C-alpha cells in the first residue's frame, strides 16, 4: 500500500473513531433526559390540572411513559452489551427512532393540551416547550441534527399554532419563541462543531502518540522490535513464564559472512538482506513469541511454553528458509542459530540468552549454516 493509501485509511479510521466517540458521549449525557422529559410533562399537568382536559392529560402521560420505557430499554441494552458492539451503525438509527418518537409525543401532546381561550395556560405550555428545547441542546449536543429535530418536534407545534391566533400577544409570544430558536440553533451548531473537533483532536493526538511509541520500539530497517523494545517485552515474557511455571526457549541468530556481503556488494545490498531476514522472522513465529533485531546482523527470539525439540525444529526451518532467499546480487545466504532451553526459575533471562549465544558461536565454529543446541 502506498503512502497516500495509508493516509486515507488512517483518516477513515479517525473518522470512525470520532463517530464512536460522539455516540458514547450521546449515551453518557442523555440518560437523564428520559426522566427529565417525563418529569417536565408531569409538572405541567400538575400546574394546569384545573385548566386541562384530564382525559387528554392521562393519555399524554401514558404515551410518554411508554416511549420512556422504550428508551430505558435501549439504554439498558447499551450498557449491557460489550464495547465492541457499541458501534454507530448498530445504535445511531435506534436512538434516532426512540428520540423522534418521544419528542413527537411531547410536542403533539403539548399542542393537544393547549386551551384555545386560556392565555396563562398557553404561556405555561410555551415556557415548558422552550425549557425542553434548551435541555435538548445539553443532552444531544454531540449530534447537531438530532438536537435540531428534537427541538423542532417539541417547540414548533405550539409555536406555529400561536402564529395563527388573532391576539397580538399570542403572535408576539410565537415570534419571540422563533427568535429565541435562532439563537438555540446557532448555539447547537457551535457546540456540536466544538465537540467534534475535540474528539478528532483527541484521536489524532492518540494516533501520533502511538506512532511515536511504535517508531521508538521498531527497528527501522527490518520492521522488527529494536534492542530496547525486545528486552522490555522479553522481561515481561520471562516473568509470565516464571509465574506459570512454563519452559522458555531462546534462539540467537547471526547471518553468516555478513561483513563480506557489505564489503563485496555494498551496504545497500546488506540492508536489503536484513529486510528480507526481518520478513522471514516476522512470518515464522507466533503472536506469543518475542523476537527482534539486537543490532547488526544479530537477531533473538524467545519461545514460551516450547520444548527444546520443538525449538530446534523451528530453528532448522528458519535456517532453511534463509538459505532459500534470493536477494540479487547476493547469493548463497545462510545463518547460524544457537538454541537454549530452561525453566524460567532455573536461570535469569540474560543467563538463558548467554547460553543460546554460546551455542550460536559453536554453530559458527562447526561450519555455519546450521543449528547448535546449548550444552
């Protein structure tokens, strides 16, 4: 994959992470909106108990209760499912439907309750709808259009109704609400943009930190762990094997006649050889194994919970794979390996690797291009 392709993949990954962050923020900050919405409706009915139709109030509260139960169930499903399943594709649409249903019931119910000839009750209803619209900004701000949709469904029915009433006071109240709504829409846009920028900046900083850490731990030439990263991971693996009473095998690998390759074909050819060796090593071991380039043409591998015989077979396969490499203009590549085996409690990590290193030198002394086991 070229550099442009990698950048596009990274940008898509950040965008998906930002969507997920927005969704998590939505669920975290809007749970109380369910109870706040129902409480506001109950308070409005209580204040205007003698002014509203009781049967309409009861029906409205019942419908709001059912929609609140649907939303509570959605939140319970959300908090119970694992993080890997909390994806925008699975939850955004579901949240949209439940919010639209709840806001629509609220706005339609408030309009149904609105008495045509009681100005005080009308003002109270408008005040409560305005309060609901303000709370929507704080609850759903991670999603601009979700916020605007909920505001419109709650606020517009009563406001539009007031616009067509004969009284100048009613018309003035409706116009004041619409003017106020423009400020709410502007605040919603700014808050939503600020949240999205914050999410994106956070993810970009995390990615930059990850890339920086990875670069500090990776050998630039081979793509394997460098010496520092190898020993950090090796000590953790050693401690794990010691805790679980598991055996640990160490492989030390050194390219044969590597100085001669550099002297004969140049350092660029030598670097290409090391890149291919890195590719072979990376493809030859398990995820649980720890392997890296210690420096020059020397590599090390740790195999947890592996017998000496199995480690020897792996080492011989590695020698064979290296000897089959074709790296023009270099021909006849070969490597020598030393293998050591010990239970973690028998010796420390450096003692195990020194033992494997001695076996490596014996493989060199015996003619190279072979595997030697520690004595």
